[in-house]
C-alpha cells in the first residue's frame, strides 16, 4: 500500500494518505476540511543527494591512499 502526499488548496497544508486501493483518495483536508486537494511531489519521489553506499562503510582504500574516492567533490 503506497503512501502519497497531498496538498490542500485552501490552507496549503501537506498531509500523507495511505492508499488501500487504487480508487482510495482522501476526500478532505484533515486540517481545515477543504475539499480541493491535489497530489503533491514528495521529497522522496523527487530524489535526494546521497553518498554512494561505499562511503558509509569503513573501506580500506581511504587509509591506504590518503584520499577517499567516495568523498564529495
């Protein structure tokens, strides 16, 4: 079951909604009760700047060469 973000046109409140089926959409804003809501792009769906997985581990290449090939440039 996916979780989607929605935004209310009346109060600009963003909220999440767990879809239980394809036709399941929120009927109103939980903050103000507004009926005009639209699906919003969430930070997760847009993407984020992330380090490579190897950068999170303690690899030995950094210690041997003195510089990390996984470091941000």
